[in-house]
C-alpha cells in the first residue's frame, strides 16, 4: 500500500498552517486516503527532540517540521506546497 507521511511539531507556526488544511475527522478515524489510494500517516511530535528523532529515522536529517514524505520518497518542506499536495490528492 502506498503511504505518505506528514511530520509535524508542537509550537511550530508552519505546522499550524498545514494542520489547518487537514481533515482531522479522517485522521481520528485513521482512514486518511488520497485519490491515488495512498494513506496519509500524520506524526505530530510533542517535543522538538521527538520530532528530530522521527525525521532522522526516515532519513530526513536535513529537514525540520513540517515535512511531507511522499510514497515516492520525495520530501516536501514548504508549508504551502504541502497544503497544495494534500488538496491535490484529496487529503484536505
């Protein structure tokens, strides 16, 4: 199954921009599906250290939240581009 991963951090203004675009009812039911059948997993860290560890685990050492890692391993870090991707794929 295709999976996109979105990494967010606490007290991050850019993350707030992305959060506003999400359909949280879908996240709560864990049925966030895009138009291409991909699932969206949202990782929302409470601490900066936890966020750093999550990003590092996925090979995203050069990035800071928010980051969207697509199924094709493309990292998107600009909030407006993340929101555009989510909208284009029916996940917002």
